[in-house]
């Protein structure tokens, strides 16, 4: 007699998954919207925004819960090893169930779809007709439920017996009426019956399927409509019945409307006025075949867009294109157990092919296989082994067996495709990766000498760099591998600037054996320090093959490392290796006014299209190829698929990696009167937004980041027209994502500047003629001695001696000379030489990198009759005595209201602004890059979005730059986000940072773990930006001299001067010999002890503290009426 089956209850709920795109399950997350295969239109590794929208569907899923009330979801991953899998609430399929022989499953299904009936049909296991779920052949109850048609809000329990003969992977899906329609919306899953005798393995359920809405939504996008005579219009003809939602792409979904396409609607076309912040009427109805005509009726620019959705997409586990699809990460040699099922129920079959893998199935006999065909609803289970990441060359293979004492291990990876082998399916995104992880021993001698360069791995799922032009057909005008913005470095596998290759010829360029330690950059120890064992190598003083110059070089000859004799200086070679001086970019007369990326259709054989062809599915918009030829010189602008939610008047990068945008009332009187004040926290990596509220009107406040990472925001708007400033001050805590009130200032401030000081305090200056004050964390505000009253938003930069430098740039066209100010004593010293003083309104000021140089650049500025294109530079390394501004290189485009960002390759990006202030028609889209090393400016790619008044630009930890905001008229809020990819992201693989201590101290040395140690030129700290109104007081890059290195780490000197690097959080990055920076790690540089503030003098009117405390208790400070009536002056005893 057989043993009774064990009962197990399973709870599945059928749920809508609204707005799901298989190209970006979380719209805006940098983990999605990728294409590692870089198909047409995806050459930079990103899918176009229009494609994401076109593929979006309102999906349905079976979601498993752990209780009979359907309150506790099962949040475990579908594939534990899939590093790309979305969180449980944004994934397709929604559930995969596991069972073993001997179980009886009672699956309780609740239909939470409010619109349609559904059922559950499971393949492969044993059941009766009450559990078949196939409409209309099921059964019902006397209470009206049916097994084959579960109504919204009802449930049914299906019972299945799991026996030994059911071992395998079985699909389950909806089986009501048109089965394919709901399966194509995601209503499927799998029951995997495990074999108890099978060896341990990582389970990898893999679904090949289509995702498609029952009907494709209408979509359209107007050009930018601008105020003109005659009035500009846009029209669209609607053909299919349904409801089409649309909105303004510039101002976001808050400005929206709908078109109902109804055969019963009144005949004729419909007219809609586009007003500044609304569509009138907001809702219209038309018959199929009629059109709606939108007319710009007022002042603001608008783009009318209906994103559409529902296009057919072939998917693996709910996602398409490598980078979004599953990446199965495991150690080399691990066993993977694939459970592959085809849930594409259409007429097209698929197959499954993993690279460097094979399996044996019980039948038919005859050997191994690495491709398996899949008919609709078919599945199979097979085991494969994760292949080795790479086969090492002999010299490295020997090192693995007997690593020397100074060797270290680095992580490496190998990414192996698996895909459907129908070419059009693979190029439509039906492919994924198996990532093999491994370790490799290296030492200083062998780390970079082999011809084979394994892919280093830092544990992040970033797309690897791809040389897009290596086998392409770029014309010499666009891409010349012998001429770049900087001399190419042979240690990076690029042509040697000293070699005689002025013209194209047939000579090969073989630099694979070059020792990076011999690069022309100076890696030697600082003077006076030993050059021996400290870091385990000789810094390249010997030849590339590790022996003396006069020794025989059989190894070099064998490995082909002479390369014209220009690196070894061997006897008998005529060409020594002096390196030419660094030159900067193209000649000035070769730079056009507007270098920008072109996107156009062309024959694949034409120059500029060295790319694979991406297949577009029905209903998916086609996209022009991106011209990859200029990317390494000009970079690339990417419009993000999410908007900023608030007008980004102010922006702060916090040490959590998230960005705080705040606007307060955002230059809007209606918002101010309604007390509608806004802020938002944007998670750049995850693509999510969090609303922390906004406790007061922060519009036109000042901001700075304190030593503990909290954001100090002070001042703002108490009244409009005329403006009156605020005394209010708050901290924003990045970890809690909360606003925390602190003491009020003594003065009301509107357009003030806040500067973080080297002692951890923050100075507030200006704000409608307000005298200076200083904020002491934990103690509040104190008055400072009187100085010259500075104009609104004066550009103040902290110098290495603790004084502040007013650059002469401000808001309001004041002509006060630049000056160095001691805010603690009131002493001042003016500097001269700044040109166009009356045209520096909302120009830009930047402390040029590295901060140790103490050179300041003033960039552009507005005024009458137009903005200036002048830049001026002053060297303050010796103090202000005798220092004066000197002319710098001119901008290609005159601009005010511009922003500058220090890039980690130690150049400065200049972006945004306009020729005539806030006038939209002559906004400057061209970006430019200044190189302090060569004192040159070059034009780079053009942005797609105008950035004028109330716009910001911000460096992100991955080395990209986000631009946001623009508010040329009240209420005209630009919400689009645009991301700049600088040229260095297209110039070669990036160096990697493994780890570093999170807490650093002044005047110490710190060891940083990096597998790229032997190729590094620089290490540095970059202070995160806190910016508004074209100024940022704390932006700086501080050099970290590399004093020692071995194969896997560098040791750096940390400055002992807190004025050079004020205490707080910094982004640590490294730059290799090709000028390519790493992504950053966050570290905190501690502040020195701060003495308590002096006791207040008896006369409040002569400085010291004040009594403007908020009328409530502050956590952590003395409470009660008496405490609020006095100022705490001493820190707590510890």
C-alpha cells in the first residue's frame, strides 16, 4: 500500500502589474533600460525612451503569498543567482513553485484582477476535472464559483498530486477563453518537481515568452511648440476606439489630458488649446478617423506626447535585451539546473542555446547537446556547469600554482551568452548571460604583462566597455586612432605618440607587452622616499620585460615587445623614447561652433555605423543608429525616462548616492499662496523618488553640506514681490530622509550663500544686504564681524589658508571687485583684473582641479547687451598679494546662467545657459570642456534640453553628469532629466576600485585596494556638489599623491589641511594612464576638534549670539521656555 501524500497549501493571487515595461521593469533604474549587445539605436548601451514606453503593458501575474489572508507575499527571488531580477513586486513571472514527489498541493487562487475572469491550468501533474481550469469544461458550486472561470474577488482551490512520474518542469497559466492574450500579459508560472536523488545545483527557471497587451495603444509626440505668429499647432488622427492619455513632456504628467476615441462621439475634429500649465478642454471625444488639433495659445514651450504601449516583445523572465534579462552569476565549476519553458503560445517556435555548456538528456541517446528546440508550452530540465572565466596564459597559470609572497588575488569574470538561436529573436533581446566568477593571482611583474587581459570584476553589474569603432568604418574626419584629445598611451593598448605614425599605413601597432609601469607618467616615489620594496616594483626604471636595458632580450623578441624600439632603448635601435609634450584636442580652427552627435539612417556599409542590427518587434518604434565615431571626443547626452517631480532649483548629491532636489514654491506665486512647497529625494541608481515633504519655503535659500553629511539649508522666501527673505534654517538628514529644524538665523536672507569651512562650521553671507553669520553644528548661529556687503548669491570659495575668495560673480550685475575675505575677523584684500564685471550675472566660478593649485576660473555671465564668452583665471597659491585675474580661453558660445562641473579626469564641464538671460530662443545647448593642464576649451556634444534660470548640473558617483531644472518664466517648470556621458566613458575600460576604509583622517596615509593599481596615474577626493543659481561653493577635487603601489593596491597621502578639504563625505576615485576615471567610493574625512564658540558679549547688537530660536523644543538641546530664551554656548561634556 502506497504512503499517503503529504498535504501542502499554496496561496496564489492573480494581480495587476500596471505600467510594466520588459525593457525597464523599474523605469528610471540604471540597472535596466540597457542593451549590452549594443544593437541599432542602442550603441551606447542604453535603450531609447520611446522603446521603453512602446513596450509597456498593464500586466497580470500569479503572486504567491504565505498566508491564507493573502497578506504576506513570498519575496524570495525566482532565480536566486540572477543579479538583474527585479524585486518581487515588479517581476514576471510572479511565482515559481517547487514540489517533491509525495506531496498533494492545494493551490488556493484568489482573482484580484478587478476586470476579468481567470483560472489556473497546471501541466504535468495529476488532478481531476475540478482542478483542470480549462474553460468551459470545468465545474461549479451551488454558490456560483467555477473552476474554469474565477470572477473578480472570488477564489478556487485546485488540488494536484505530485508523484515520481511527474518529476520535471511544468508550466501553469490562465486557461479562460483566449488563452494566449492573458499569457502574453504575464499570467503564467511554473511548478518544478524536484528529483530528490539529483545532485545539488543552482535552480534556474527560465521562461521564453512574449509580452504584449491585447491591443497596442495609440502613441504620438509633437515637436517642441513655441510661441510664434502664426500660432504653432500639432495634430493627430485617431483610428482605433479606446482612451488615449497624453501629457506635456516638458512639464510632466501634472499637465495632462485624454482623448476618448468612440464611434458614438459627435462627428468632426476637435480643438484643444495649450495654455501655460493646462490643456483646455482637458478631455475630448472623437470618432475613429477624426483628429485632434492642439494649438499653443500662451507663452511656454510644450511637447504633447502620448507614450503608447503594448507592443510585442520577446522576453526571458519578463525582460528583453542583455543587461536587463537574467544574468546568472556563479563561481566557475558550479552546477546550474536549467528549467527552461516556452510560454510563447503563438506560431513562432524558439530554442535554447547556452555558450560553453552542454548536457545529456535520457532520450534520445547519442551524445551531448547544446541546443534544444521548444514548441509552445514545452519545457525541459538540464544540468550544465559554469565554465572557467578565462583560460590563463602560461606565465599566469604558473603563478597560480606557486604565487610569490608579494602576489595578490584579483577577481575576474567571463560573461557567456545564452539565447534563442533564431537571429531575429536574439537581436530583438531574447538573450541572457551566465557570469562566471573566479580569482586570479597576480604580482607586480606579471599583473599586466601578458598578451591576454582577463576582465577584472568589482562585483557590480555594469556593462563592460566596448570599442565601438575597432572594426567599423569611421571616416578620418570623425575618428582617427592616431589623433585624440590627449596623446595615446601604449600601456593602454593605444598608439605611441612617440612612434612615427603621422599618417595611416600598414604597420601594425603591437603594444601588448608594454609594462604599464613604463608609461610616460611619473610613478616614482616622492623625493626623499625609497624606491625599493615599499611597493614591490621599480616603477618602470627597467625595461618592459623586467631586466636591465643592456641585457639580452630574448623574451621581448619572442613576445614581440620591441615596437619599433621606442620603449626599451636597446643598443642597435635608432629611436629613443622621448615623449612629446601633451597637446590639447583639435586645433582651434578645426573646432566647429556646434559639434554634436548626429543620428540618422544610413546604409550599414556607410561610415559611422559599425554596429549590430537590432530587430524591432511589431508596434515597436524604429530608432536611428547613433553615430559612434565622435563619442570618444564629444560624449553623449541621454534623456532619462523619468522626470524630476519638482523644479530642480536646488540640487544636492548626498553620501547615500541619492540626490535631493528642492524648489519650495518654485518661483510661483500661486504655489506660495497655497503653501505648496516641494522637495524630493531621487535615487539615481534605483530610479525611485521619495517625498520627504518640505517644512518651509526653501525657494532661493542657501545650502551646503556639513561634516556629518547633513545638508544645511538656510534662508528662503517669506514674501513675493517684493521678495523678503527668511530666518529659517533646517538640516536634511540623508539617512533618515527627514528635515530637522535648527536655530533661526539672526537675519532674514533671500539668495544667500552658504560655505562649509575647514573647522566644520558654515558661514552664511548676503541675502539682501544681510551681515555674515556662522553656524556651529550643535550650537547654532553666531554673528560675524562686518565685511563689505556682497551682492545676492555671491560666489565664495574656501581657500587653503581658511579665507574666502569672492570671485566677482553674483546675481544682479553688481560690479564689486573680487576680494579675499577673512570672515572671522572681517579683514579683506581686493584683487583686480576680472574683465566684463558688469556681465557676470549668474556666470560661473570654479576652483580648478586639483584644489592644491589654488587657481580659480570665472566663466561667462549675463549682462547688457548680451552674455560674455570670456573666461578669467586667477592663481591664489601665493595668496592675494599681487594676484590678479588673467584672461583664459574664450568659450565657443557666450552664455550666462551656465553651470560647471569638475569631472574626475580633472577637466571642467561647462553646460547650459543662454545668450540673453532667460530668453528661450537663444539658449545654449552646446557643452564645452576646459582642460586646466593645457588651458584650452573644446566643444563637445549638444544637450537636447535647454537649461536656463533655475537649472542645475551635478556630478554623480559613476562619473556622469545629471542636468535638471530651468524656469525662464514663473510657472514654466522644466522637469525633464538629461544625463551627460563624458568622453572618457567611450575611450577604454575603466579602472576599478575594490575597497577603501570609510573613515579617513587628515595627515595620514591610506591603503586603497584596486586591481588596476599598476596602471593608475592619479587618486583623488571629489566633494559632492550642492548647487543652485549657477554657483557651488564647495565643489573641489583634492589630489591624493600615490606614494606606494603593488599589484593590487595603492597607498595615498591624505592632506593635513582641512581648509583644502573641509571635513565631510567625499567621492574617492582613481584615474588611469589613459585619463579614464573609475566609479567612486564614498569615504568620510573627519574634521579636527572645534573649540567651543566664545561667550557672547553683553551687548547683543555688537555680534555674538542671538535669541531667534524656534518656538518649540529641538531634540538633543535644552528644552522649555527658559532654554528657548537663551543660547547654548558650550558643547556637552563627554
